[in-house]
């Protein structure tokens, strides 16, 4: 019986069945009315008999007609409940959910409209998901391009500030750094030292072994000097075989100690080239700004470079493989 009602409410059974129930109910009403009329004519028409007959007729009408009314009402309410459940399914994201209803014309039109709406939502959701996927792929591609661009910019920036042969900072960058460090020293009264370095007899290396060996020597000298410097120091190629070390927050005596360490390391280092192992020496000139003398960065830069260059010339004139000015005198005094 339950299965029959479900099929009936879903519209699987023809609407003529419902019409049959209604016709049957009306037939029963007519029959009951006729029987009542007949009884009224045959039986004494007292008030009690008439009341009893009317009550029986009303009961019969209710028994046979009320189920038909209930079924007819349910026939209308059930599709609406199914439509409400379908709306809930869509609200939960189950796009494309369709209804299978066969009822009266109005309900069928409503169900078809619902199904078209649900199908359209599913199609639009699929299109939206594809667009989101495409945007995500484009986002990843843009992120990768930005990363490549950042790496390329970093490489370009590094190329712009480094010497292509040796990997040390180039002259333009190192001069800018000296000027900035001098400005800091003047503003805060802090010392700053620079050391100018020259490879001894480098021209003879090029003349004897060729420029390829000379380039190899320059590269390895930078590596040796960098390994002996502090992390706060900067090494730059000033030109040719000359280099500059910037030593921030470094007083004159500390700069001389650093210069001596660099000189000693290079003098003991076996430089490996395509020609073979070579022994090299360097000469160093140290100049220091004490941070107390009143000066301007632009003029002080020229004075500091001129002083370091003059001290380097003194070191080379003193026999090379040495430092000028003070450390030589202190070492000589200790030796004597």
C-alpha cells in the first residue's frame, strides 16, 4: 500500500485513477442520498428517523470522500516538498541536482524550470572552476616569472658592482662605499681605515707566463685576501693589480695588524696556475681617518686615497712585501 501511495504521489500512476476515486465518491453520495430519500418515503418520517438517516449519510460521505480529498491535497503538497528538498540540495552545493516529477501541468512546468536552473548552475560552476584553475596556473606562472626576474635583477645588480674577472667589488662600487663609510665616520666620530694593495712584480708574471696566468693570479689573490679579512671588511679592485680594503670602525693600529695578516698570508700561499705553483708578495699602504678631525666626505675621500697611495709607494720603495707606514717601524723597533 505504501509503495502504491508513493508511486501515486510521484505521478507514476495516471491522474485518471484520482478521477476514478472522485467519481466513485460522488456515486456513493448519490446512492446514499437516494437510499435516504427512499427510506424517508417508506418509513415514518419522524424526527429521530430523519436525524439517524442524515447522520448515516454524513458518515458514509466522510468515509468515502475524505480519503479522496486527502489524496488530492497530498498530490499537490508532495511535489512542493520535493522541490524544497531539491533547493536544499543545491544550497549544499549539489549543483546539477534534478527532480523527477510527473504531476499536473503547473507542477511539471515548475519542475522543468527547477531542473533547467540546476543544470545551468552546474554548468556555470564548472566554468567558474575552470577559470579558477586557469587563474591559479597563471598566478603560479607569474610567480615563477617574478622569481626569475628577481634572480635576473640580482645577477644584474651583482654584475654592476663586481669586477668580472676577479669577483671583487669594482672600483665604482668601492669608491661609493668609501664615501658612505666616511660620511658615517664624520657624523658619529668613528674611525675608518683603508688599505691599498699592489701585487709585487705582477708585470713580470704577465711578461713571463702570459696574461692567462696573470688573470689566474688575480683571481686567486682575491680569494686569499677575502679568506683573511673580517666579515665587516670590503675588498675591491682599484685597477690592474691594485686592490683596496675598506675597514669600518678600525683605528690605525688595528688596520696595520689586518694589513700584516694579509701580507703574511699571501707571502706563504702557493698560487696554483696553469704554469705551475707561483710564490707572490704584496705591498700595502694604510691610511686612517680618526673620526675626530673636522672634514667633508668629498674632500676627505681624495685625501684618504692620496695618503694610502703615498704609503703604498713608500712600501714598494722600501723593498716591497711590506706595509707602510707605522707597522714597519714598530716591527723594526721590536727586532732591534
